[in-house]
C-alpha cells in the first residue's frame, strides 16, 4: 500500500517537495551547527534590558555633563569678559596714574629747583640782613664804650649804668642775630654725613664751654658712633650742655650724660641737678624765642632748644624733657642707628 502511494501520480510531486525540503532543512541544520555557540553567547532579554537602561542612564549623564559644560563655558566667557573689562579699566587707571606721577615728578623737579633758588636767596638775604643789622650795632657798641672811656669823669653812676645797659642790650641783639642765622641754616646748609664718635664730640664741646669748677660733667657710659653731620650734633650737645651749666643753682653742680641702646635707635640723656622745670613748660621751651626767665642769663636768645629740636627731628629722632622742681632736669633725644 505504501509503495503504491509513493508511486501514485497524485503524491509524487508532494513527495518530491518534501524530499527537497528535508534536504534543505538538513543542509540548514548543518550550516547552523557552527553558529550555535555564538547564538548561545548572545545576551538574554534581561541582559539586553539592563544594558539598554545603562545606556539610557549614560546618555542622560552625558547630556547633564554637556549642559554643565555649556553653563560653565557661558560663565567662563562672562568671567573672561568681566575680567577683560576690569583689566582694561585697571590699565586705564594705571595709565592715568603713570601720567599723574610723571606730572607730579615734573612739578616736584620744578619745586625743588624753585626751593633751591629760594634757599639761595634766603641764605643771601640772611647774610645781607645780618651784615646790615650788625653794622649799626657795632657802631652803637663802639660809641658807648668811647663814651665810658672819654667821659667817665663827667657821667654820674646812673649815666654809667645806662650806658652799660645799652652795651648789654647791643650784645644781646648781636647774639640774637647770630642765633637766628644758626636756626635758619639748619636744614638748608648741609655738611657731609659721616661716622661721628659722640665721645669725641662731647669731649670737644666740654672743652669749648669750659664749665666752672663747681660743675662736674660725667659721661656715664660709652657713647655710640652715629652717622650725622658733625657740626649739627655738636650744636645739639653744645646747646643742651650750656643750658645745664648756666642754670645750675646748687653749690656743686652735677651733669651726667648717658646712653641707652634701644631697638633701632640710641637714646641719649643729659641730666642736671638744677632748679628743674614745671611740667606746663615742657612743650613751650622747644619753641623759638621762648625763655622761662631772663634774670639768670640775660644774654640768652631762647633759640637753643628750638635748634636742638629742629636738628634731631630733621634726622628722624625725637627730643623731650623730664623734670622735677628743686631736683633737676633730664633732656632726652634719640638718634637712629
């Protein structure tokens, strides 16, 4: 029956087709066998879904980073523009400042030149005035002395006292003119700044002043070597020591010169056992033409301490006084190292 079915005309074509299909299927199976491991290696749907989610998250993260980078870029561009504007403004201000400084320097150079000219004129004027003032004073002094010498027998005591008073006043005015000239020269006429040994300066000043026998001057410790104009520092010690000497009111006068080393400067002190100074006069005595009394030394000009203050402050130092009535006075001043 089966053989009959095989060779039956109605089923021959169908069988042929099935045979061909079987052959093709068999060939296909043989072809697919090498691909089976690769097919087995393909990810599962769950893995694909997880990978897809991860990819989506990465895309979102990249978009977020891109957005942040874009915002950062925009902010950076704004910051660059702002800083550029600031730099341009700063450069403009700097150029203005440079221009102003150049103008200031030109003005300063002009002022220095004018100041030098004014100082020269002032110096010339001071000498001219000094000469013109001293000339009649010398005439008055000489005439007064001649009157005393030639007409002594014709003058009574009151006349002689008046002429003596006239001579004293003339000498006082003469000294005052010299003191004013000294004060005006401080800061205008400068010497070479050099190393000055204060021990030598003080010794020379003491020899120049020739203090009386009842006044003892002691240098308490070694004085320093400083950079200064020798004449100016001599003026400082001469004025302070001469004041201490002439105002001593004790039978035995004592003057002590001391020095203390401080941070960056030397502190010099000159102490005496004179009458002392009231506290209310501590500032006043350093002003020009200010004197506490005339009877002790009528020839005093009241300029000495003003000269001391001007010299010390010109070199960046300070000067001050401490005193107790009836005990004595100490003048302090500082000198830079």
